[in-house]
């Protein structure tokens, strides 16, 4: 039986904690500046070099995903946000107060999960929609070329509209991708209980693991790496699939949030059984 | 009421708390004494369900703490000073904890007033002194107006005025019928504050008695007698079963005998007395005797020069 009254109070408490420390504002601000700023810069660079693309690049060019690339950098700041929500409890010693105020420790993690997920998804959606609109404005200045011949198609531009198939889903998906990453960060911080260690783990899982997977024999490589969080999560914001190895939207989303749920469940188990 | 039954906590090979059984009763301040590393803080964490015991159990008001629901109105605790996020101000710190237990906002202002932190309530707590951190910790413990208070070293870092304030506060709570369990390494402070003492060493129970009793049973407590016929008196006392040592000032220190017995021996032998008084040991002395065998960390004694012969 879930005690919703206790959950509501735990969320209220965590919300007070979240808005009363500067790190919240700094990480969110950094994510917004990095996310929107770099998205615009990268979209501009892509628009500039479009005329030099070969047929392969033109086939796989995704104006939606390419307008939000800055989110990959902004996600680092939000990843730190997700880590700190839990790890700051341990670094300050506050955790003993928190867990003696709510002996049902799972509710503390549940409240943090809900808040971290909602706040980071909202922030990421703002970044995603802003970046998308700036990116399309930039792409609207570039004339599209025929995928195979490379000849300019008069009157057709690179930009896409939110009403085009899968585009709205992809922009929302980008926001939820970041939300999922923050939950993975929170889960890792709950397991590791240490700020630097948890940030290292987040970077390891989202960046290093992809590189390690490339060391596998090529027969295994795609079967493994498509299920890793960063690869699987790409399905959320992809309109033009990047090759046959990428998971499509539904399985990609399930695998990605499966990772988040897995880390949170391990964290939840350890939080309930370990000494504080 | 706090009841521990065979409470044991092992960390790997280290036994932090070893088969500890005790009861902390309401209505009196109970002091929790022990040398560094004796297991005081571990015991307090076990009481609050933060650590789970290897074996045995401990209950607060008859139930395990982790089974309690919104426990702050029942139990208030101060575990370590400054276990607060330095970037958060005192007001928000208290308010966030109050919210977990449905404690109204106005109570936050009340406890801030009570501990004297109203003026700095909106300042980042990272700039607080150790003493202010302790006051904030005490405010946290008071939030739910609990019937049981568990305080780990609450006077650590407080100035004399703050120490006096804590002492009076704890006595006041005890007089209201609340259970007050307070650890300290300041013996003199405990002698003034606590009516009962639980003394542990190396995780084991050494004493569980009234403070006055602990002091009375100490070998430091003795009858002091001055007399022009000191030698004769000493012989008579020893014949009567007492032990006598002569201090440098020439006064006799009599152990194993009450002042009444000494007075009667003097009278029946017609010895003139210039002074007859009871000299109480300090709690510090009593404590040192009790824990002599169980000190975890000890500096080499000063006469051991370390020069091999």
C-alpha cells in the first residue's frame, strides 16, 4: 500500500530543499545556456557545410535531431543536478536527518525521483523546443538538395515543421531523453552515495561505454551497443533513423527507461538495506 | 522510554556495540558516557534505525523506530552538529524537515526563537559557527515537540552560556516527563545535568546507575580527617576495617568507611579531630576508573620514554 499523504509531504520537503540551494539554479542555467547556445552553433555549422555533404550524409541528415545537438552538452549539467539531489545528502550528513524524519526510506527516493524527473524534463523541453525553433530558422535559409544527385531543389528548404511525421514526437522525446538521463544519474548517486563517483559513473555510462563497445568484435558490436543507454535513448529524438542498427522508437524508449528503472531499483534496494 | 536488548553491531571484524542492554526512563536526564570509540554514536544510530543491529533489538516507546510513522512528534534527535547543507539557510532547513512530518510552518519560527537563531535564520548555514550549528541541531530535534529526545554531544562547541542553556533545557524537558538521552564526553557537565548514567566502553555496558551512586562507589570518594593524633587515629581506623592513606598535608584519607564510623572511632578512642569531611570523587575520576580497561585509543603514559633498555 502506498501512503500518498507521506509521498506528498516528502515531495513538498524535497521541493523546499531543491529550491533553497544555489546548485539547482546553477546547473539548470548551465544546461539552458549550453543546450540552446551549442544547439544553435551546431545547427549553423551543419547548415554551412550542407552544400559539401555527400549522398550518404544527405540521406541521413535529420533536421530535427541536428537542431538539438546542444542537449548532449546540456545533459551533463542536468546530470550533475540529478546526482547532487542525492549525493549532497551524503556529503553534508543531512541524510541521517532525512532518513530519521522518514524511516520509510523508499519514499525519500520516490519523492526525489519524481521531482528530479519532472524538473529536468520541463527544463529539457524548454531547451528542446527553443533549440528546435532556432535550428529550423537557420535551416530555412538553406535550400535542400536532391538526396542522390546533389542538385538544388528550388523552393524547398532544409527546415522541417513540427507537424511533419514524427517531428513533434522527437522534440518531446528529446526532453524525456534528458529526464531519463537525470533519473539514471539519480539512481547511480543513490547506489554510489558520492558526488564525484556518481558523476564519473554517469559520464562512463553515457560516453565511455559507447567507446568500449566499439572494441568488441564487429559481429557483437551492434547487438550490444544498440542496447546501451545512450544509443537506445537516441530513438526518442530521431526522425530519420541512423542506419539499421538503431532501435526504433518504441523498443528504444522501453530499453532506455528500463535502464533508468534498473538503476533506481538497485538504488532503492540498497537504500532500504544499507546502514545510512 | 528507550529499551535496548542484547544490542550488537559489528562492522566487519570490529564489534562497535556488544550485547548492550539498558533502559532509558522518562522523567530524568540520562547521560550516555564512554571514551572515544566506545560505541555511543553507533548506539544512537541503532536507536534511530539508521543502522540495523547485527543482533538484538532496541525500541523507542515500545516499537522499533523504523516501524514508526512520522516519528518527529515522538522522537527528536541531534546526531552530529552541522549535518546541514551549507548553502541552505536555517529556516529552509527546518521547514524542509517539518514538511516531512506535517509540522506547521509557524513551528519553524517558534523553534528558531527558542534556540536564539531568529536573527540569522535567513543566512546560509555554511557560515554558522559550531555553536550555532548545535543550536540549529537542537532546533531540529525540537521541531515535533517530541516526548523522547536523543542528543549526541549537544554541548560540543557551545560557550558557557550555551552549555548552561542546554543543561536547563534538558532538565526542563525531563521535568515534563519526557525521556532525555544525552551523550557527552564532558564528565563535569554530565555530573550537573544527568541524574542517571549509562557508561559504556568498547561497546559493552560498564555501568547503569544513578549519577550519585557512580560517584559514591568510586575509590576517589573518601573521608578526610585531620587530627593532632593522626597516627594513633590511623591505627584505630585500620583496626576497625578502614584503609588509610596520609596525604602530603598530613590529613588522613579514609576509604571503606563512612564519616559516621570514623567519628565514632575517634570519639571512643578520645582522639581530637580538627576536621571530618566527605570528599567526593569527581565524575571524571569515577569515569576513568570505570573505563580504564576499555579505552580504545590511549596515548602512551608519560613515564614510558620509549627508550629500549
